[in-house]
């Protein structure tokens, strides 16, 4: 019986260690990725009234002070199209000041290979205001000086409450490990 008790104690201790490790991993993961959503509407130009929605994420830069962090995810839905970081000539970055989100920028530049659309979104700039507000420009035919048409609008940015799939999987793993450790779930 002593051997059995030691075995069960060892298993419970191991399960608690795993649960604690997974919990720390979840805490570290949730602190390393910042997720935001954006919503807005065109207020001037040929596309007045059209809405934009999207989301973006960046990995928190290490250290304090002011830092730029490349966007790790960007999705913009506008006029039946989806724009991402995977598009040629697309780029984006977030600005962080002492660990606090200060704004972001996404730019899709037109070139000879992709002349149809140019997009620019900006929030948190000294000129445009706080991080939670931003402005965008959407230009069709930007390389054609005669036919180029730009629509402007505003959007709001808000922190996203939806965890990324990796974070959700870790949370489930922590829950399972805790159940094993408590003896409520037999392996």
C-alpha cells in the first residue's frame, strides 16, 4: 500500500507541476500578443457610407520606452474584399509606449504589378489623436492621375476579448491537467 500511495502522490504532484507550468505558459502567451478590432465608415468620397471592419495583432516588444512592433496579423474587410499583410506591398506596425498600445499603421501601396488599390490606416498619431481613433484612405486606380478616386473615413479601435486559438488550447490543457491533479478525471 505504501508503494501505491507513493505512486498516486507522485502522479498528483506531477500533474500539479504540469498544470502550474501550463498556467504560466498561458499567462506568458496572453501577455505577449495584443489583439484589437476596428470598425468604421467612409464619410467622404465616392464610397461614402461604406463600412469597414477588421482586426489586427502584434507581439509585445520586450523592454520599456517607445517601440515599434510589426503587426503579426491584419485583416480588413471593405467593399466585399479582404485585405491582409500577405498582399504584395502591404505592411503594418504598432507603436507601444512603456508597454501600452499607442497606435498602429497599415499601408497597401499600389505599384505597376498591383495598380488597382491603395489603402492607408493610421491611429494614435500626434496629429490624428488617441490610439482608439483613426483615419483611413482608400484609393482606386491610385497610379492613374486622372481616374484616381479616394474615399476617406474614420474608425475606432478596441481591445479584442476573443483569445487566439493557441491560447484557448492552452487554457483547455490547463483545465484538463487540473482535473487530473484533483482526481476528478482518471487517466
